[in-house]
């Protein structure tokens, strides 16, 4: 059996088609992938930045904005401290660009050479010697308790912007912007460090607006039978802070006996269609109660023309955002939605600078393997769109040219395979500053030179990775047995620290269990990387070894640590004990699930529209997989640059002939199938670019001969 197809409800598919105006194929794929709620579907059908979560929902965001603006006003020296990987490099670049743009005396620093991960005492003390007063960490800091305590001793404030899992005891700074810390109400935890920085910069841009930190109250009155319902919502910095609903029968209740006076006290009351609202309020409370109303409809209508002279009821019916709400929306919901949309337009949230920022966020999301769901989809999609319209940010532009990718339509897979490893190589080989300089240099010639240098580092990194496997292959197999088939641990001083993460990831692929790769530095410190799989959260395992570490931290499935080399034997013994407690999800041994079976008359190049809709692909959003029966093999050729082990086929099905690639299948030609056979295929659809011409092609995952007479 080539594949299995999940059974789905026809009623669910019909409901998705009707509610979200999508075609049956798209609706069936949503259903098979369990994407059936509006809160999830919107990130596939929409791409406007308006659908991103408000930056002010992140913990301590207003405090961070205020502290940075104080530094600007007081002429303070500010240090941005980042990490050496792509997430840290892009975070550092994005924040430095913006703070420099608004006139702050800012400098940046990241770990280089054999420096440990995260903020260092040395960096803090050297910055203090320069009379610096504010450090902003990006993509790090959440585990730097000692370093931040030292900064406080020296009179330096620290703002932490991070996205890593917080330790039990967090640093003693009041300003931590991290969606994962306890008490966070941010709707989506799994954004990159660079996305956190993008949110900070977005909040700083909004703070230039005179509405920053202003408390506003939207009010709407609507008749309900013999009574009226008064709905109010308080809004600060584009976020809802409180809501009140009162239903009142005219003449029966005095306003002082309602919750309205306390809720509205000291508020700027904003309404839609002031004459109508005032008339209805007079019917409820009489003419003796005065409401100071500001009619926002003319101002919003000037910016958003299609709502001119329409009622809130009509605004609600027209709203795209509200159709994704699970609960029925009210007129006040429509008012709040159009008001926030207006604020986005007022602050011009899609300038060329913002588009360049989004390219950096896109790189970080793909490099840090963030799940491609929720707002990550829009962040990555917008970053890719900006590149594909020919406006790659400086630095990335030169790198793409050096990689012969300039002018090509880039997808998430192209970036992940061709660009991310090159940028990561700079940090892995101890020279991440080259990547930051690449993005920040104003000289195109200098950027081109740096791009070439980074590409050379990547070639060196490949060789180091190959060497590391040669050093550790036997140890890995022995380790798998020693740790009961639950864990692989390799330790060798010859492993370059820059490839320990890659080695750990490759070990996970080979053994399908969590893996650790560690090396020993010249100063006697051992450093290691850990990667996980099959649903196992490694943070708990590392926490049980924390007494042996100098520091440790990371994500649920990718983390790192350092320790004195003398502690390595104790670590190995403890891990042997803990390995028995590791619980892994059963490996998948069933036939792969397919997203849709495509009848031959539906098999047209228009399928690319469907595959485009589900872009970007990556973590938690694999490429669409299709199944079709009785495709005829018109021709079959063996291809390959060095070894002839792949197949190039021409398939006939429906009204079209399809070019198809079948990797590593040359030995199956003539034994399992041949030209002229009818076959059932499991496949993906993508684009092939040749001589400037773009065509749809099939990439076969597997095939089998069709049953006779089927």
C-alpha cells in the first residue's frame, strides 16, 4: 500500500467551503490536516500584517519601549548583545538598524571565536568601562542570571528579548520580553528571537504616534427589543484591555446605578456615527446626561474608503477578519476591528524598511526551525514575497547573487537548503560578526566580499562536519547500545564546536532517538549540543543534570550546554541512568498519509495554486502529498551528475503530459516497472525553472504498477 487517506466528514468540508470561500480540494486538505478552526485557517488564507498579534501583548513591552525611548532622550549608550546563529545575527541586525535610524548611540556585540553562548561578564564590564547604561539582549539573556546581576552592580539596566524556554530562576531584571515566561498572555509562544525583536521595533514605531499609551474607549449602542444594549471596550496601544456590556430599558434605570460611570470615567469616548449614538443615549437616559462623543467614522472613512457612510452592522458583514472568529461577532467587535485596522494604516506598517525587517524575520524562523503555523506563516510569507519582488535587503542581495539565486522565485525550502546553512556557517566557525557586517555595511563592494568569505566558511564547515562523523561513527553505534536504544552520546575533542549541532541532528536522523554531540575547548570547557525527536522534550533531561553544567538552555527539541571537562564522566553516567526514563513516541511504520487523491481529470498545472496556498512549508507544515491512479509512463531515462541513480519520467494522465522526477530509483526501472506501464503514484507538485521558463512538474515519492482492470 503506497499511502493511506484519512477519512473526513463531507459536512465539515462543505462547512469550510461555505464559511471561508475555499474550493473543495483546499477544504478537504484543511480537514485532513485538522485545520478546521478560523483561528488557524486565517493564517493560510490571509497574508496581511494586520493578522499578526499585537506586540503589546508580549510581557513588559511597554516598559521596554519606554526604557529605550528614555535612552534616546537622555543620549545614553546602548549595547545590543546577540547570539552567533542566524536568529541572533538577524535579531542584532534588525534592532541595530532601527535604533541607529532613530538616533540612539548604539553598538552591537555577539559571541565570537570560542566565546560561550549568551551575555558574558566580560562584555558587561567592558561596556561599563565605556560608560554604557543600557544592554538589550536579543535571542539570548533568559539564562544569564549572573551576568545581569553584574550589570545591575555596575549601574547598567538590561532589557531581555528572548524566545528560549525560561529557567526555574529567571534573571533579576524587571524587563523581560519573552512569550514563554510565566504569566505571558501572548497568543502564540513559538516565534523566533528575531520575531520578538521585530515586535519590539513595531512597538517603538507605534510609540512615535500620539496615540501611544492613550486609553481610548469605543462605545456602541444598539436596540434590543424594548431595551438598548450599550457595549464599551477600552483600547490601549491597539490591544483590548477591558470590556463592558449593559442592557437597559429606557426610563427604568438611572445612569448612576449602572457600571457605565466608573468604566467611562476620564475616557475619550469614540463612536461610529455620533448623531445616531447620541440620539439613542438620550432615549435611554434623557437629555440630562451629557456624553462627550468623538465620531471617528469620517476619519476612518478617509483612510479606508469602502466603509464610508455604512453602518457598523454593514461593517461587520464586510469584515474579513471577523469571519475567522469562532463565536458570532457583535457590532462592537466590528468597530474594534476597523479601528485597529485604521491604526495600522495610520502608522504605515508596510514601509520598505518594514519589508526588509520581515526578510530578516523570515530567515530566523526558517533557520531556528520555528513551526510554520499561526503568525509565523505570515511573517515568512511576507519576507519571501519581499525578496521575490526584487527587493532583497542589502547583504542578502549580494549573498543570493553569489549563490546564483538572484532573480529566482524563492520558497521556504530554497531558503532553508541554500541560504540558511551558509549564514549559519559564519557563527559555527566562530566568525558571526561577518554575517552582521554583511547586513549592516553601506558599501556594496564590501558586502560582496563578505558574502564570498561566508560562502567559503560554509565549504569549510561541510568538511568539518564530514570529519566529525568519521571521528564519532563507531562511538555513536556503541553509545546507542549503551544507552538502551533511547539516546546517543558522542564526545570527542576533535569535533569542531561549530558543527556539534549539525552532528547531533544527523545522529537523530540516523538513530531516530535524541542525541548529544560534545567537544572540549582549549580552555578546558566542554560544550555540547542536543537534538531530540519523537515528541521528547529534552529540557527536563538537561535540568536533571544542571548541577554539572556551567549553563544550559534552548528549546524543547534543540538545546545546548557547557560544563568543566572534568564533569564529562559524571554526565555520561547520569545520562545512562536517565536514559531509562526517556519515553519516545512509537516510530511511524504505517504507510504515509496523503493530503488528497487527485483524479486524472483534476491533474492540471492549476494544482500549483493549491500548493502555493499552503506555502511556506517546513516544521509542522510538510509539503502537500498527492496520490493518483493509472498514470501511464510514456518515457523513462536514467539521470545523475556523478552517479546515474535517478529517473526522469514522462507521465500521461488526463489531458496533460507531466515531466516527473523519481530520486534514487534507477535500479527499479526494468524490474518493478518500465515505459508503457500504468502506475499509481505518490507525489508532490512543484515548479521547474529552466532557461527562464517555469513549468509544473511531479516529484514522485513512490509508485507501484496499477492493478489490472482497476
